[in-house]
C-alpha cells in the first residue's frame, strides 16, 4: 500500500466511492452530485494547508485519507471503497498517515453505529472524548475521538 498525492484522475474514482449507499450509511455522510463533488475537492479538500493522500493498493485506488482544520481542531478522515473493506487497509493507511501529519492533537468525528471505523481509530491510538456525543438533525449520533494531548 502507498499513500500518494491526489491526482485529478483519482477524483472520479473517489466520487464513485462516496456514492455507495452502504458507505454513506456507515459514514453518516451524504453523497454530493458530481459537479459539487469535483468543485469541493478542487477548492476545499486539495488546499495546500490540508494533507490529503490517495490510498493505492497495487495499482488500484482504494480510497483517500486527509486532515484539515475545522472549528479550531485538526481533523482527520478517510473513505475506503466498499469493495476494499475488511482487509485492514484503513488501519494501515491511518497508521502511515499519522507519520505524515505531525499535528497533535488530531480529532475524528465518527458515527456511533460505525463500529469498524471506531475500531480503526482505536487501533491507531485515538480515544473517545467523554461527553462529546453530537446528535444531528437526521438523528445520527457521532462521537469525537482524539489522538494526542490537548
């Protein structure tokens, strides 16, 4: 597995990953339409102050991982194409990414029902922050996890 800079050729693959209904349910994150997705990535995700990498296994783009500033916190997030779930890719990618991203603390919002993602974060040293559950208007509960001291 390698983490490399995101190229324009990766975007259509990453777009398709985020359209998967089961992946959207697990992430509790809605899909964007194609033009909105491309614009969001080109103008927000790929900013120089963000650290964003494509996850590649062999010659196949299997997802992405990245970090950004939001609400006075450095956040980390990832998305793995569903056909690649259950292979340890997210854990390996996050472990390697943590060597690229020196900022601490790092935070991650994760849906409480996404036990696999919570486990990935825990394996990489993230801990649940007490009393930080957030319930969205759509009824999805999330928990804020943290790596490193405040």
